C-alpha cells in the first residue's frame, strides 16, 4: 500500500472511531440522564444514585472520541518501511 493511501485509510478509520465513540457517549449519556431523572439507586446496603457510577462511561467515550478526532485532523502519519 502506498504511503498516501495508507494515510487516507488511517484517517478514515480514525473518523469512523470518532463517530462511533461520540454515538456511544450520546447513548450512555441518555441512559445516565434517565437514571438521574428517575432517581434510580443501587441495591447495596448504602444505596447511591446509579448515575454517579454510570456517568463516567460517557466521559470515557468522549475522551476516546477526542483522541480519534485529533488523529483525524492531524492526519495519521504513514510508517517508514
């Protein structure tokens, strides 16, 4: 594969990763918001709101998506053979 084609393919994969991570973050955020609005708690001895726990998942997806976006915008550098 030529270096130019490799760079375009890498940027396309990074773009797809960015889209998927932000889609997953949106879905997880909607679920965390539902848990917050319905005041859903854990079934432990000391119940805590579930959104406290599940709120970190969209945050992680957003950070991962930003890394993919950075790779897309900066261009994936082809490796030297």
